[in-house]
């Protein structure tokens, strides 16, 4: 947003139109920022935020997917524990394999 003042000393804001996209009449930017900043500074800030947020959301989505797949296949890891003597070993082995497999799938 671009800060404006009227004759009666009231302060307001109006939309700032991006001069780099003159063919796009609806491409406006409405952002309020403390201090002095040029339009290019604000555009650079917005572009850097737009690069960071998608990667954070992708990582969180992958983490949720991996966790949910691990929980879906968790009963398979418990089933081998009923085998006498080597059940705990088989359960841990299957659990490790499920963890690795769901990591690759996610």
C-alpha cells in the first residue's frame, strides 16, 4: 500500500500498482511495512517470502505423510512379536523396514 496524505492532514493508504506488470490491470499489492521502503524493496521481500513458505509447507506435508503411513503399517510390526524367542527381534526388524519403506514412499 502507498501512504497518502490529504489536504486536511489525514493519512490513508491506497493500492500500489506494480509498474513491472503494466499489462495486468488487476495486479495490485496491498502491504503495509514500517519505515521507508521502495516498491522494489517490498517486491523483493515478497518474492523471498514466496520462495520460503512453499518449501516449509512441502516439508511439513511430507512429514505428516510419512507419519501417517508409519501409523497405518504399525500393526504389521507388532504381529511378529508373538513368535517365541525371536519375536522381539523380528518385530524390530519389521518396524525398521516399515520406517524406511514409508520414508521412501512419502
